[in-house]
C-alpha cells in the first residue's frame, strides 16, 4: 500500500490491519473524519486483494436522491416505474467479481439499508421490476465520517446492518493526530503537483513548518494537499515564510484548561485516573470501543493499547 504515506504509530497500525484484511473477502467499515483518505484506503485494499483484477466501483451515498438509491444499487427493468425507459444494471451487479465502495454509508435511507443487509447476508440482489433474485459475488467496503453506533441508538441506522458492516473496522486518524507525518506528506504532495504543473518546488523554512505543525488541519489530508497546491502556484521556486501562509494559520486558538478540575496540592494518581476514565467511557457506551475512544479523544487503537496496558476487563 505504497500510495498511503505515513510513519506514525496509529496510522501504521491501520495499514497493517488493512493488509491482512485485503487478503480476505470480509466486509470492511472504514471510519474517519472527512479528508482522511478513506476512499484511497478502500482502493488499496481492493488492489491488494484476490479481486484486484475485478472492478472497483464507488457510490457516494450522500449524493444519491432517496428515490434513486435503490435503482442505482440494485438496478431496474424497463417499465418498473415511471421513467424506467430501459433496463439498468445496478452498481452491485456491475462490481460482480470485484469491490463496491459505499462512501458515506450513513446517508443511506433505512429502506435501502434493509435490502443491503439482505445482500450482505445472502448475496441476493433483487432488481426492481424483476421477480427472480440474482446472486452476485461482490465485496462491500463501506466508509463513514459519522458515529454509526450513536446513529443506531437514535434509530437513524439499522443496528443489524451496523454489526454486519462492523466485522473489521478500520479507523483512520485525523492529520492533527499524526503530525509527525506532516512534512513527509507535504513534500510528497509538492513533488507530485510540481511535476503535474511543471513548476519548481517551493521551500518551507523552519518557522513556517513550525506554524504548520501548530495548525489543527480540520480538513485533514485533503486540506493539506489543497494547501500544497496553492503554495506551489503562488510561490514556485521561492522560500515560503510564515507571512505567506493563508489567514487561518495566523489565528491560533488558546487551549482551554479542563473545566471544573483543579490539580490538588497533594497531586493525583494519573494511572488510576486514566483507568477510571476508560472504565467510565466503556460503561457509557455499553462496551463499544470505537465510541469510548471518541469520548476520550483517542483513536480506537490507542484505547485498545491502554486497555491492554492496564489489564482492564470489559
């Protein structure tokens, strides 16, 4: 998976897991904020799988109108509904022998979720306007930037589908939690874009890099790539100073101290406090580790490491 760059511990853990998953046919759920590279990871899993010679087809679930979602996914026959002037193959059938990537699966309406669950469990595809059921061999990789567990508790996402998708969850960390990779990524993007635009690469001095490390990167890898392209176009072959950076890099938010907590004069047992916080998070989420990690501001892998470190029973 050489197209996925990074050396940070959490990121490398995800990549190692993805390599193992790629060699199987198991359904994968990729979690992470927008811009963290979920589709790129899905493509890499497909490319390193036995299905690599098959099609890799993407559906942006958020962009599909509810009235067309079932037809796009499962296909329809001519005359099945008003406007169905010809047969249409569904994306599931089109990806037969390959992989279907469902981006932002949390946006699918509940009615479609039930039919997708049927496909995942039985491999059965019911084309609209056709009485017989088709059996299709398509692997599903789904992605979301939502908390699907919380959505199941609110009745917005089917619980049975969530557990069927969540066989192997892969959570990509946001860029702010892998800042050790920032310079590597910045250099790689700059080199790639300079070649594409036929421009000389700019140079980032130490003060500028320090400012980039302090930035929170809410748009994650996508934002960094767009930033790299902007700097390349405006400062090709030049040295980039902090004053050259866009406006958002000059407004640093002051970190807020923890409200309602004051360190006692006698000090605290930090390890005991950490164990207590982890147990409370697990209790609040009924043992769901991904959700507990979010409550604690950790990645799932970091939480699992600390659970193991402290021998916390779940």
